[in-house]
C-alpha cells in the first residue's frame, strides 16, 4: 500500500505531480499539502488537502500519522533567484524543511523523495557533459542547500536506513503552475510572451546553455525512481537527469517555427546571469539511465509544439 504526502504541492512541480500520482496510485492515496490556507479550485482540490508548514516538525509528524503516510515527496523549497535575494531564509526553509522531513521519515519509517538541482554544481565543475560524481562547489545559497541536502539524504540512508531517493532536476518547463523565482524560468515565460506579445525580452544572455526538461518527463522521473528496485541503485540521491540543453537563441528559433514573426531581445539580469554562468552547460545522465532506466521523451522540438498548443488551449494570447 502506498500513501503519499506531497509538501509544497501547490508549486510548479507539485501542481502536476499531485494529479499524475493520483491517477497512478489512486485519488485517495495522495495527500496534497502546502503552506497556503486553501487549495485552489480545480482538479487538484478534488482530493485531500492539508495545510502544512514544513518548518513545523510536529505538524509534519501529525499529518504523516493521521494519513498513515508511506512516502513523503518533499518539494517545499525556495528557488535560486529568490534564494540569492533572501539567503538566510533560503537556508532556513531548504535545510530546515528537509531536516524535519527526514527526521519524521526516520521516526515513522516512511520513504522520501526530494529533488536536488543543477544548482548543486558550481564554477569548478566540468561544464560539458557534467559527470554524476564530480566537484560540487556551488556559489549560490540555493546551490549550497542543494549539496548539503544531497549529503543529508545520503546520511539518513546510511545511518538510519531511511529509503531516500532524489534527482538533480534541470530547468523545468510547464504550462500549469508558473515557477517561482528560479534562474531557468525564462524558458517558461518566453512561451507565454510569444503567444501574448509575439516578443520576449530575455534576462539570460544569448549563448548561455542550461539543461532543461518538459514537466511530463520530470513527473515520470519521480515516479520511476520511487518505484525502482532498491537493489539496482548504487546511487540513491541526486541522480543527474536531463532531457535537453539549449541557449535562448535556439529556443527562440524553435518558437519561430510556430510564430514566424517572434522577436527576442535582451535585458540581461546580472544576478540571474551570474547564477546561470556558474551552472553546467549539459549534464551526463548515464548513471540514471543505467540504474533505473531514466529515458526522457520530449525534445526541444516536441516540447515547444506541445507547450504552445497547451497554452493556446488555455486561451493564452492570440497568435
Ligand atoms: N530551476 C531552478 C532554478 O532556476 C534550478 O533548480 O532555480
């Protein structure tokens, strides 16, 4: 029996993961939780919703016990750009929240999934085809919390036998909930502006490569890794995964195939550009492919067609 609690479930990933997991494991088996007082109307409100602040360990323990939770998918965290604006808060929430979740998991013997990120790498890391196991000296607070989080997850597995698993997500592109304060968000906003205005001003400079992934592949990654045979996992946490790597001009060119007059210009934000410059250009995800069969479906081409189609269906823009 699987009973899943998702924290931060009203964010960019959780909004879609909640529905995908309800479809896969049964509507009553997935508890959506977030710090917001109410769950927004829509399909997500059709299942159980719990108000849950991950900074409150008693509340996490009570929710786990109330619903007899077997798996916690811990998503509540601040992203990179917000983290640079509020480093102390990022440390507190990202590390505090994870620590509380792991402690509850240890006590209640639940499994945990929590994502790391390409942000766990830094300027000293090989930038192309970045290996699974390599130098990790990030220069953002978000990245610091991601590396420390990876280590903490490994520790809870080694020391206490908690079944903790995780991936290093690249920038995630989706059409349901917007990302909140990341560096890779430009690759989401560009689709909205392309449809609404026929143009986009990028805060990331031309030529800046970053790994990216379309949300359906990200959801599949979480569920496949959760279900993977533990015996096959030599790594457990922080698997490099990617689906594509591109820079803004390549993304714009792909959009232009659908919206021929699309214009892109630049107003580079030095903070987010600095963050992007400190991250890899492209990850090597062969270890995830070997150990649990990671195999993304979407390319830049198929993602772009689908993003534009989905956003048009929602009535975004008129192009
Ligand atoms: N998408 C995230 C960010 O930009 C990276 O994990 O912060």
